[in-house]
């Protein structure tokens, strides 16, 4: 079958007969030109399923589930805590972080955060598209925007890897059985008070990943790649 993967938010099960929404129907029938009787795949937290097109009527694709292709994932938990940045860079960061295996995004408002709000609907669309493209099954979760003080309280017992230019540490050990939260600062970095609060946390590990000053999205992708590699190597 033509390898087309789409996220389907409703329940999926064997022999399910249902419809794609208008946007996905247009993509399947007009962009990819999949015909009646041909197959594609649908996925969500339940796993990935092969679906066959029954009919295309008034622009809407009706399908039936044929069989299950993959079970749901049980991957290591990698979280990314970040401060909002300009939209193009943010979309890029979310896209690549999803491809690299991040399971949860935690946006933070810090003292020097330049962008003070998020378009959650747009970011979730980026997450879905990146998951479809990268063969993921379980979508990463996008948390609500939280103030720095609240982040410290909520995640004080979490294993945090703090991307810190001022750190001298360039080594890191990862326990793949526990969630790992990567923490990246804003464009102007965290304030000295915020940095102190971070380093005072009992489970934080500061990490210097480059001698150069990196953009927020570059730092995030670099650390995620390091953590993913460490987990895969175990």
C-alpha cells in the first residue's frame, strides 16, 4: 500500500467504519490521489492500523479498518521545558523535538521571555504533522504555559538536565527508566536569580554542550539529540 500515515483522534478498532475530516479527506483524495479500495494507515495512542477507503462522497473519505499494524509505544519519557521564542523558530524546534522523541513540552514564562503567549492550536498541528512524518504513534503532550516559579514547584523532584553555558560539566548519565526533563533558557538566558533556583534543585544536572552561545532552538535540539543517544546506547 502507499505509505500514508494520518493521526486519527477518535478511537480505532478492528472493522471500524468511519470518516476522515474534511482536511484529511482532501489530503488523501486530492493531494495524494488515493482511490476507493486503496489503503493508508491511521494511528493514535492505541497503535497504528491499516485502513481501506470504502468510498469518497462529497469530498469526504469513508474508510474501514482492516488490521492492526503496530501496538502503542512505550518509549522513555523525554520532556522539553522551554520559554516561547519567535514563531518560525518555535515551530522548527517543536517539529524537530517531536521527531527526536520528546514526549512532553512544557512552556515557561521566565523574567527574560520575549514572547509571552503561545498558539497552542498551531503548535499541536506541528506536533501531529511531525509525528505523522517521523513514524511516531503516541503524540507528545503540550502543557499549558506556566510561570517559572510554578515550574520550579511542580517539577522540583524531576530529573532535570539544564543547558547551561556557564557550566563546566560536559558529561551526563541518564536513567532511561525515569522521566528526563531538558530545560532551556530564553534568548537572553535565565536571570541570575532564576539560574540559582534551578541549580538549587536536588535532581538538576547542568550541562555545557558547546563553547559557543547557541540559539534556544539549537540548544534544545542539541541536548535532545544527546539524551536520545544516551538512552538508545543503554
